[in-house]
């Protein structure tokens, strides 16, 4: 037992430069990181938690109250991961600090030798009883996870129910059931995916050539308010579709001049698009929206941010398509391009939208109206209609008309999430192990995070960037609607 008079190692020294370097590197989210289980706002780097826990659990060898038994055992353990330790207490302190710094490296975080040495050092410092690490506001669970890996007992809690669910899955279900949970989750997940594909196949139909849409690239729209124009302005930040050197693709807007008869009927100018292969960056036309100012592609007039917000406010954010009685699009979101993938073939393909794409949206709108016609047994709406708070600099979307949580999603996205939730509920009533329910709930939450109107299309990686690139809900003018029930990974790559 470490005497109360003995200072812990972190109280006298700490390899902060080395740990900071590894913590920054870890923020890129390497494969196997707990951040891939579910997003959490303020997740602490595992490297920093692992290092600080060791610094707090181990005594300072240079302190006169440090147990001699610990020094002897530490000198026997450390040579397994570094050279022999010198005879002085200062040498042992430096060796322990070096071990802490080295072990904060992500590449060594699962190294069995380092892990056993770390557990051995903790055991040597606390031979009589297992230390208890308490984290009352554990959040994403970085601190209690590392405590468990060192052989400690851990108590973790949080006020947020999402954090509690993450903690239960991460600290209880996965360590307790391990490979069994992975196998069961794979089995149930496959069944859910197959059922969802069957239920939602008409919303995301395959192309006649066998290609399957994996993403729909949409743009919110406003109307030009210049006299004698009134053209629809698609709010597009970039017309790039793919920036890969071997197959660059972009969108080129083509204004369609009005005929004499169309002018007599007071019709508005139109914008068509074509997909082309740009030779350089200069071939791509500039976007139509900058800092909420919208530029008309027909007359060049600029719509002020106040007018853009006013028009989008009427559309409740403009993420949905507006149809007339004949199911013809007359406003709202405009489909710019469709990203497709051919079976057993690498790479993405791009095509312009067709009437069949909009017909699928019409069906989603009608299906959504049917399932939302009645309230849930608890009186709540099946689509969250609670007010979305305006938080300047964080939740800015309410000033653009997205005032309810349900406004963050298109009709196909809402119906897809409702369908997935109903399939999950049926599985919950069936023969599904209880320990699978937590990971399934996290999976559904991740689908919601990726299937909304605040996602970007990454033209470099040819993939969707999920909503929370930062801890905020900023406005996204043109967004990527991904097909959540379809595998969008390249062959040979893990999802």
C-alpha cells in the first residue's frame, strides 16, 4: 500500500511533451479506437488517460516514503520493455516516466508485453487490494476503460443517457461477452440489413444498367429576387464531384434562355447541369453561396443573407422537395447528381438525376404521411418535433428555418430511420440476446448522425462526411443523402 505521505509520480514529473504528441496523433481516429463505436462530444484521448492513470497510480521512487518492495518489482519489470534500470532512485523515476511516455503511443497501446508490464507495476504499487478508479462524469469512457485495462476496478457514471449507454456497452458488454457479442451482433445486423433493404428498396431503386445508388447529392434552393429573373438558385458551395487525379468529375451549370413564348407566359429562367471532366481547378465554376450570400447563375444578382434566411425559413430549412398536385417538383431541395456503384467493381460513378429519382422521393413522402398520421402510445410524434434550440456559434440552423429536430432530415431519411427503428423493435421482442441491444442502439444512432441534411460530400475521398465534424450544427447548403442500408465500401475494405 502506498503511504499517504508518499507523493505519486504525476505530482513530481510527467512526460507531457511525449504524451501530447501521441494524443494529437490519436485524434485522427485510428482503426479500433473507441470513438468509432459512437461519437461523444468531449472524449479524452486514450493516450492522455492511460499516461495520467499510471502517473497517479504509481508512487515516486525518489520519495523517502516510497515502498522498497515496489522499487524492487519495478526494476524487475521495466527491462522487459527497455534496458536495465540504473541503481539510483532517480534512474528508476526516469525509467518509469519513459515507460509512461512510450506506452501512450497508439501503436503500443495493445502490445501485450507493455500491457502486462503496466498491470504489473500497478499491482506492485497496490499489492494488498485492487485500486478503485471513480469517474462520476465519465462521458465517452476513456478514463474507466484504461483503468480496466490496468486491472483496476472502475466506477463510471454520467448525467447524459447517451453517455451511460456508451459506458454500458464499452465497459460491461464488450469486456464480458467479447467474441460472442461480435458474432451475435454480426448475425443480427445482417438480418436487420436484409429486412431494411427489402422494406426500402423502392425508395432507392437500382439503375437499369445494374448500378446501385449509394448517395444523392442535393442542394437547397432559393429564388432570385431580381426583376425580370426569378430563376431558382441552387445553393452550392462547390461544383466538384470527384477530385481524384485519375478520374476528376465536376458539375457545370448551363443557363437555359427563355423562348419568346415562355417570356410571354412569364416563365422563369432555368438552370440545367452537365457532368464533365475538368482539366484543372479553373474549369470548375465557383459556388453560388458564400457566407449566406447567394449568387444567381442566370443574371448574376446577389441575394442578401437576410433574404436567403427568409426564403429558407418558409421552406423549414429547404431540405425537402416541394411537389405540386401532379407530383412535379416545383421547389425545395434540388437533386444535383447521383453517386452509383456497380456490383463487383471499384470506384464511384456519377450521373444526372432522372424523373425516377424524384418518383422515389414522392413515394417516401406518401409513406411518411401514413406512418406519422397517428401519435405514439406515449403521445409523442414518431418524428421528433421538439424545438431545436438556437445556440449562436453552435446550433445556427434555426435561423435558416430548421427549428425542429425533425427538420434536420429529408422525407426519405425520416422514413428510413422509422423503418429501421421498427425492425429493431421487432428484433428486440424476438430471440435476440440482451447484450446486443446496446450496440444496436448505438448503430441506429450512428445511422441518424450520417443520414441527415447536414452532411457534406468529400470530393477527395468520394464519401460522405458525417454531421459532427465539429461540436456544432452549422448550416450545410448542399448535402449528401447516403443510402444507409447499402454497403458503400470499396471491395476488400472493412466498413
